């Protein structure tokens, strides 16, 4: 496969950090969630300083610094969970690129976006991306009673822009609520972003993702 070695290097760089993000999102999801409306897409743009990317999110989402988010963790988790997640957040902040954190206090939804070194991928690469997610889901199960049910996984794009999307329902006896984790990997205009959205209901967030401006 063309550029396969380059893709594999990027996937290897994703592995451990994807696992950290997934644990974090499962821990923080709580209370109510509202479905994004495709007809009345209210929201606002947020600017990502390192790349100039602009993301469009529902108005309730607010950006948190690492320190602010650690305080949020402290208020939502046990002491042990706080220590684990703080360490993982610090690891995420050391990834290539930048990590941006947004939290919706009204609905308990978490949105994270990592700007990543650019890599293009094709439909033929989609099974590798799905395998990465599956592998990291298995790692989460080793440390919890979480059960992952795949809702969808699909590729879309052309030579100019590529998008991979996967949705998993996460449930477990130790969890207060089921959680829906939606992942997007988008490559376009020499940029790659990795998005994770955690909600309590399965929602259609595609309209917001479609409004992302990559420069």
C-alpha cells in the first residue's frame, strides 16, 4: 500500500495517547445530554492557536486549560481517579501537536481535539484505523468492566480531504450511565486533527465537524 510505512508510524504514535483520551472521556461523562440539531445549528467558533484551525461547537462548550480541567476532574472524580487522570492529561499535553479541551457543564459532554502531524490516508487504510480503536478499547476493558459496542465506523473523502469516523457505546456495571464515544480523524490542507466527543446519548455531531475550518 502506498505510504503504508508512514501511516503505520503515525498510528503507532496515536496508540498510547488514544487510550489515555478514551479513559478520560469515560470517567468524565455525566448527567444529561441534548442532541445536536441539524436544522438549527447554534454555536460559536473557537480558534486553535497552533495551526489556525477553527472549530464550531454548541454554545455551552467552554474551553479549559489543563489546570482548569484538573480542577474539574477533582470535583467529578475520586482521589484515585483524579491522580490517574491528571497523569494521563499531562501525557496528552506532551503529544506532538497540541491538545485542546472543551467541556459542556450543562450536559456533561466532553470534546477534545488534538492537532497532529499531517498524514493522508485512504479507504484502504480504514481497517487499520478501526483496529487501532478496537485495540485501545481492549486495553480499557483490562482495567474496568467497560463493554464496547460498535455503532458505526466509516470512511469518507477524496485525495484532498479524508475523514474517518467511529462511534462506540460504552457500558458497565460500575458506570452510572452509558457513554457514547464518537471519534473523528480528519486530514486536509496539510493538517490532521483527532477529535473525541463523549456524550450520554448518541448524537449527530457531523454538522459541527463539517464546519471545521482547516487552514
